[in-house]
C-alpha cells in the first residue's frame, strides 16, 4: 500500500469514528448535561491516550524524540479542536440536532484548504479545487432541509437582553461557523506538527491536555463536578466515556493521515460525517427523517467528489 493510500485509509477510519461520536453525543446529552459531558469526554481523551502512548513506548523500546515547535503546534491544535471546536459542536448538536450540526461542518474543508495554502504552501490543482467544491455542495445537499435556518416565531413579549455567551449559544450561525473555523485551524496546525514530529499519539495527547486545561480555566462550575458526577445518570456517563474513547481514536487517525496526504483532503474526508450520520440515524436511532432523493443525490456527489480528489493530482 502506498503512503497516499495509507493516508486515505486513516482519514476514512477517522470519518467512521467521528460519525459514531455525533450519534453518541446526541444520545448522551439526553441524560447528562453538556458541561459534565464535555469534561468526561476530554478527561477520557487524556486517560485513554496516555495508556496508548505508554503501550507504544513499551512495545517500541525507544523514546519518541522531542520537537518543541511541534509540541507547541500540537498544543495549539488541541486548543482549536479539542476545546473550541468541540465546545461549539457539542452546543450545536444539542440545539440543532446531529444532522443540522453536521451540515454546518461542510465549510471546514474550504477553510482548511485556504489556511493550508497560506500557512503550509499547499497548492491544489484546479481539478482538485473543483472536487472539493463539488463535495462540499454534496454535503450541503445531504443535510439541507427547507426552512431549517428560518427564524422561530416568538410568542409574547420580547425576551430580556442576554449576555454575549447566551447570544452566542442561541445563534445557530455562530455555533456552526465557529466550530467549522476552529476545526479547520486545528487541522492545519496539526498537519504542520506531524510533518515535523511523526508522533500522532503523543500529538493527540498534547491536544487533550490543552483542551482539558482550557476547560478547567474557563469553566466556573468546575467545583460542582464531583457532586454532579455522583448524581448523573450512569448510562449517560458511560455514553460520554465512549465519546471520549471514540474521539481520541479518531483524532489519532486524523492526525496521522496528515503525514501522508494534504490537509484539505484529510479534512474533507474526516468531516464528511453527514454521509454516514443521516443514514445511521435513520436506521439505528429510528429518527423520523426520510431518506429522500436529495439525500441519495448528495451522497453520490460526496462519493464522486472524494473519489475525484483522491485520484487526481
């Protein structure tokens, strides 16, 4: 298997796990609050990745080397993806649903391609740029529902003014765009880091550390976590633990793929989650969404676009 093909396989594995995580979040959030769920997920990221790194060191019998520039980039990538991206996305899944939240992520590959072009000097041929645009369009076709971005009608008096945090959480546009940009920036800096220091497990661990530290610093309710955990629904806790295992495994595969393929290609594949989330939600979770002709057409467009992007140069 060529290096390029291996990178594609890693990105597809990340796609499957990220899609599974979306479905897990939606079910877990019905039982456990997002604040506690976020902490559980990131905490499990850290623990599970530590175990994997210890196993890697034990089996290899050698060290992992060290590169301070790459370490700093991996920490920045964790701040963008593990903390900011996940915070935006957790809020979006709960407030918009898994399908609509996934739809907002379709712009992330475009952002990633632009940032990688500026920061990493990654250039894409016109056919590959066209393939990216065609795939993004296909993802939008899959997830779009007429009227899904319309304003809800208000009954009664206007609500009292809210703070910036509440307004941010209430804005589907800000939640979606914020998560998309954060994930794109995280992918680009991790791509730069893995090409300098080929340690995907250590890189994912550093990202988990950065995400957890930021959560502890910016969450004023951290002292209530022990009591909340004791009172939390056990099944919900286990679901968020599963989220942690799945997301860190997906991040490792995603980071590793950046060693072998372009940032834009890796990001496009790993974030094509509507291709799997919508059918899986319909088949596994008995959701009411009908798999319309638009869903099938969009799915075909995504597959064609990814295939074209993979095969062309």
